[in-house]
C-alpha cells in the first residue's frame, strides 16, 4: 500500500480558464506519458460552447512527459486535426487512453472522447446532438486522427480492448433506459457499430 505521496505537480494552469478533463496513456514502446486535456475560456459555460454563443470554443490539447511525470512539455492544440468545425463541446475521457495489443493494430494509441455536434430537431430547427469518438495514433503520438462519431445520445466514454482485439466503447446514455450504452469496433477504432444498451450496467 502507498503510504506517502510527493508534492503535487501542476501540469497546466491558466488562471480562470479551464484546463481539464485529463486523459493519459503510456506508450509501452518509449515509456512516454501522453496527456490529453481540454481548454476553454473560463467565461464560457458548457451551454454557450454547445450553442456557439460564447467568445471561444472547447479545444483538445496534448502534452507529454519523458521522465515519469516529473516534468511536462508545453500543451499543444489539436484543434485542426482532432475536432470538426460543427462540434461545440468537447471532452477527452473522462478516464484513460489505451495502447492496443492485437497483432493487426499493435501499439496503436486510442483516446476516448466525446463531443456535441450540430443537428436538426424534429421540427427542422437547429439543435445539437451528443456523441463519442476516439483519437488514434500509429506513430507514438506524433500525429492524431479522429474516428467516425458514435451517435445518438451518448457521451462521457471509456474504451477497452477485448481479448479478441475488438474495441468496446462504454458510454453515458441519454436514451432514458437507466443504463450505460456500448458500441464496438472491429478495425482498431476507425469505425463503430450502432449504439447498444447495456441493461446490466
């Protein structure tokens, strides 16, 4: 059992602005810890960001540590490659990323994320939808791309690799079924099955 802890290290602080939703993954090949976070102006709340009425938007960032978390690189924005223009809210995790073990996609890094996106209501009016996706890297975190989005009515996700190499995304559900939702990927996280309801959860 851990009895003592070292002093807390602050990775990123911008005063009143939000630097949060930390989602780490360790690259087993290099030992590098990659840490994903999201940023927004402290003056913009979630509703303003979803409706795009605020002064800015929610932005995914990444930094890394090569010394087991003692020091961290300057966070870098991934807005251009990891968030679509129609998306408002954005959150990495909450939880952790994974590195795949299956032979076909060995060492791929996968970061679970969720977002809001533009949609049309039944009355044809502009509204929004919640969805999930993952970020993928096949080069140790140098470059990242988005998977297809999982919708409808899901967010706050965690991804896991099953023993046969299938990926399962476990998500918060807004379907009114009082349970979690899941989706599956057979191609290392690029595409996802339709949302299913995990009634035991």
